[in-house]
């Protein structure tokens, strides 16, 4: 899968309002989103409830792969807990 066309974009109120659930990578991101949009705080969660997922930016390939595995496990756990 190529992520060449992927780009990050800021969370906006319309995006947050339209989302059923929002997952952030870190506690700091989660808290910032909840602070910015308190009306939607109940739908904003950290992706891995057991801890932050570190940003691999600037790391080597092994760091990116480890982050991918962490994200995949966290998503699988979230999907399993929601179904």
C-alpha cells in the first residue's frame, strides 16, 4: 500500500462533529482535542488505552515497522471491543 497521496490535516469542528469516534495516538493529543471541543469529548479516545503510540517521524525503517505493528494491534483490539 502506498501512502504517497496521504497527508495529515488538522482536526476541524465539522470533522470532529461528523465523526462517531476519534482516536488519537497520544494522551496529549486526546486531551488537546477534548479541550478544544468539549461537546465531543466522549467520542475522543486514545487509540491504545494502555499507552501512547510514539510518532516514528525521523526514525529508521524498523521504528516505522514497530509503530505499524503497534497501530495494527491497537486497531484490532478496538474493533474487537466494539463488535
